[in-house]
C-alpha cells in the first residue's frame, strides 16, 4: 500500500515536472495553428517584408515590416541606454559599494522590477512624453525615443541582477592575483573581473533585450502607435507587441486580421525563444 | 603618464552616477504617485463602483476583479509549481529530460506577456469555450507565474542540507515521507516568498488579461468564475488612454492602489526571506 502511494506520488511529481515543457509546446502549437492561416491571404514574404499594415481597409494589407522596424528601433535605443547604465550599476553594486549600501541598492532595483509596466507607462505618459516634446520641439512627444527611455528602465533590473550574479561568480583568486601584481581596484575590475564575467554579462544583456522586445503596455502608451516605416528616433512608431494588444480587441475570431495578429505573436515567441536559449547556453558555459 | 589612482576615482564616479540614474528615478516615480494619489484615496474611492463614465466614483469592481484573478492564478499554479520544484530538487537526475525541463522553464519566463494573452485567447477563451471570463484570465496568469514559483521553490528545497534527508531516510522514512516531513517544512519560507512574488506579478500584468477576461466597464462584482471582470491594471489603462478627461486624482489614485498592492506583496516576500535567513544557519 505504502509502495503504491509512493509510486503514484512519484508519477504526479514527474507529471508536474514536465508540465513546463507541455505549456511551452502548447503555447507554440496554438500560436502556429492560428498564425499559419494568415498565409492563405498573404504570402510569407509579403507578410514579413510588406510595407503597409492596413488590416481593416478593403482590400486589407498585412505587411509587418513597419512594425518589425518599429520594434527594432525602440529596442535598439533601449539597449544602448540600458546596457551602458545597467552594467555600470552592476559593477558598482558588486565591486564598489559598501555592504550596507549594496543591500539598499539591491532593494531599490527589486522595487523597480516590481512596478507594474502599466504604472510605468502611465508615469511615462504624464512626465516623460511632455519633456521629450518640449526638449526637441516636436509636434508630439509620443516617439520612439520616449519608448526607448521607458523600456531601458524596464530592462535594467534584469540586466543589473544577472550581470551582478556573473560578477559575483568570478573566483576570488583572480582578484587577489591582480591585487598582488599591484593593480588598483579599477584596473582589476575592468581588465580582470569584467573579462572573466563577460559570458554572464552577455547573457544579462540578451535577457534584457528579450524583456524589451516583449514589453507591451508601456510601449503602447508612449510610442504613438503610427504603423509607418520609421525614419528617425523622434517619430511615432508602433511595435509588434503594441499592434497585438491594440488590435486584437477589434479583430473578429477567425478573421484574416485575427490570424495575422497570431502570426505576429508566433514571430515574437520565436524571437524570445531564440534569445532565451542563447542566454541559457551562455550562462551554462560559465558554470562548466 | 596617467595616474591610476585618479583614473580609478573618475571611473568610480561614473559607476556611481549610473547607479544614481537608475535608483533616483525609481524613488521619484514612487514618491510622485504616492503624493498625487494619496488625496484620492478615501473609503468611497475604495468601496464604490465607477461613476460618471469612470470619471468619478470608486474602483471597487477593479480591486475585487484583480483579487479574484490573482487568487485563481495561484490556486492553479502553486500545486503544479511546487510539485515541479519537488521533482527538480528531489527526483530529477542530471539527464537530458532535466535539461529540457529547465530550458522550458527559462523560456516560459521569457515569453512576452502579450503572447500569453494570445495563447489564453486561443486555448481557454476559444478552444475550451470558457469565453472571456475570470477562469480564462486566471489560468493564463497562472501559467505566466509558474516559472517564478518553480524557480523560487526549487532554490528553497535545494538549500535544505543533504544531511537532513539522509538522517530521515536512515530512520526508515520513505522518500515521500522525507519530502513531506523534512524537506518541505524546512523550505517553506522560500516557497512562500516565490508564491507571493508570483501573486504580485499576476496582480500587475495587463497584457495577458486584455483578451481573456478584462471588461472595459462592468460596474458590478463578479458572481461566478465565468463572469467577465474589471481589473486594476486594465482599469488604469482605460482611464489614462481610452476615456478622455479623467481627472489626475482618479488616475493617480488608481495607480497608487495598484502600486501599493504590488509593493505590499513584495515587501512581505522580502520580510519572509529576511527572517528566514536569520533563523536558519546550517
């Protein structure tokens, strides 16, 4: 009897263990199942490289190139800002700050990670957007730049905490060796520690980018949502995520528009899958 | 020749500057929401339904909706997450299957929130015919917070010393008795921390509930899990972008209630973790 109970429990535990695989597979399956239908209406190359996104006009046009470029532009801007500041902050927390300061800063970073994206979007809308409009004398502050700044903030907790872990994992002996050779703390940091931690930092950057590409609400509220090919960072753009969030409410289940939005979701899933697998490999390399 | 001491000072100054650039705005954001939101908070604001086209009245249906959703998500995700953590920490061998499970968890954590929304729409709303309902929304949020619960619980269970298990097994306890009476009680704080963090995440997300449950305006409390419901994050989105001329007071007030809810959960998690660290030193 007892053995039977053990056996059943073990199977339940195993089942829950593999549930994660099941869910990832289910997500992919349902996205693809719905998304592939769009190719009855438009060819894959027209879908990915088409320059016009007019999903509800007659005839409808489903070219997502402007959306891809919008996502890329906002992400590139956010990456530039968040990587420089995020990695510097991680170095400060891991190597420079005193222990008491370090703990306080970590709580601050966790606080930022905890703020819901809709709240950050709201604050961005009422503060950042008017500033951008005023500083650059623009007709509207709802631009790719505003989105980049806001998204940089959302990527920073990810980048800082993972990069800090990577810096911590550098063996003490490396540091002591550098000090013994007469290096200053800064020389040790940028010639020894940063180099030793570089795979982990690269993973941190990748996961930060993953966070930025997938971010939806804040970006929808402050980038202006103009589905046109962007010509600069001071123009309104629309991202892949914002398109789904903004239009799915109006798309009828089973319509071409509905399928097109699922195809965009599939693309986002594939991008995030690629980023996560690569980052995981980088982190794994560090450990072995 | 360059002076290495001076270079170090300049470098450290820039590192400090970068840190301040992150931490100061966070402080400013929180302070400004509290300062502008606090005047809106009143008994009426918290317990009344929205009135005057959401420009007045209260936000009770949104608060209740969010509580239902979060509760539903945890009821679904905690058992699965906990068992998955037990599997990884107590049963899994270092093989390909374990590697794939870990990779799946990492990927689940990285899926964009709006993609969860699509998935929930396709699977729960349309395929299972649950419709836009609390059930669909809770299940979608539950899958989203699963990786948070698994990761935190697994770390908690793995931090229980191996010797505890060996003693229990040597006394004749079975594997499951050891897990149930030795490993779980010693890892409970970490599991609790992970669960609360998951709750906070579920409470704050908007994109996954957009098409699975959220109602634009639904001025009554939900009666069953098949009802649509309002939710705090979506309500904030609606009154700040969809409805014109909503006063600052309403918007900041809603933002403050949502932020407060999430931050309280995170603080509780922080305290649990801190007390746990102090109590257990093995």
